[in-house]
C-alpha cells in the first residue's frame, strides 16, 4: 500500500534574507511552492515536521498533500538546501502538480534477494550496488515510490542493466530514452588476502624505486 504524506504550511509575506534568517531562528523553514495555474507563493514550514518527513525515503519521490493555510494542494519536493554541518533545513522548493502533470523524478532502487542470489550463495561473490536511484518520467498519478530489482538469478561476473529492470506501466527510464543502458548492480569475486598483500608490496616497491635521493657523502 502506498504511503501518504501531509505537510502543513502557511503563506508568508516577509521577504528577503533577513526575514528568512528570522524564520530559521524560530525553527521554521522558508520555502516556495510554484507551478500549476497559480503564481509562486513564499511559504513556511515547521522545521521539525519537515525533518520528520525527510527521514522517510519515500517522501522524496512521492506526491505530497500540502495543507497551505488549511487548503490542500498536491505537490512534489523539487529542491532542498541543507546546512553544511547542522541538522537544519535552510530552504525547500515544492512544485504543484495534478494527475496530468508529467514528472521527471529520481526514484529509489530497492535491491531484493541479494543474499540468495546465485552469484552470492552458490558462487561466493559480493554484490556491488552501482546506483541507488534512477530518474523516471511519468504522469504524477503513475509515480512509483521505488523500483525493485531482483538479484535472484544474477551470477558471478554478471551485471543488471537498466534495460533489464521491470518498471510499472506508464513509467519510462530517462537514461534509457537517451540511449544510456547503464549497469546498476553487479556480482564480483571478492578480493583475496594474498591479492591485497601483493598490491601493498607492489606499492611499497614502487615507492622505493622513486626514492632516488643521493647518499650523504660526509666531510
């Protein structure tokens, strides 16, 4: 069952950097909502409410219900500015959508049956995830929360490419439409201890060869 998200916001009239700083000092996030037939509106959202939702992976690729001054609107999160080292959101952008809106959104990849994959369970390989999400293009009503990638039949030395991923009806993978059939996961042979040791020794030998300083001659 699809998750649902509701986000409470209020229209704000104070503009400028000073107004935004004052909001942040009161644990409120300045934001904007745009798109559709209405004009862009500057809004504000409680910091703790937004952060609580951001802890859920599905929030980033989901049609959200924004209660703006009590009036519900369908939106998606388009951009997020975080503080460089504090757990604080500095600004957020939301876009209004309806069921006829075509979206380009990044959707998480969920890799399943990793431990029971042939290349892992029977052949002793290790899974290497080459991507964590994928950009899709679809109508808002068809937007998936995530896309599953089943590794059950993947053998050692093999990869799964975008063209092999099953996507819901009405959903296209943007990279494929541009001719880029990228590998998103593979199973490879684990490095042995002896290989690691040989590499370290080779690096040490190379370092010794480049140390060509002259010996001290003494007086």
